[in-house]
C-alpha cells in the first residue's frame, strides 16, 4: 500500500490542489489522498474482518446462551472448542 499524498481541499467548493495551497480567496484544509487500488484493498480487508467478527460473535452468543444438560458440559465445551479452532484457522 502506498503512502497517502498530502493535498489541500477547499472547504467551500471542494477544489483539490497539491502539493500546496493556491493563493486565492478559498479556505483550505489539509487532506490526504490514496490510490483507488489502495482504498479498495483496505475496504476488502475491512469486509473480511467484519465477517470474521460476525462469526465469532455468533459463536460467543451460542456459548453465552447455552446451558448443557446434566453431565453433558464437556461435550458442549468440546463442540464449542472445535468451532472456535475452525474460526481461528480461517484467519
């Protein structure tokens, strides 16, 4: 992923200039630009992480809401461990 490119964006009209501000009457704020490819790679990585978080939250919700039958806690625990290991292996 490349480094962000510093630029200046007018707070009124949205015009962008780089590497320095214009000498006009606009009021500029500093912004950073990245390539579309870098932006898309970051979005893809975020979507992957969101999917992993959702899967882990579903597992946690099942663990939190499960009360094993008498004498069956170990089987329930082993099943949860197996699912957790599969989720972690998918990372």
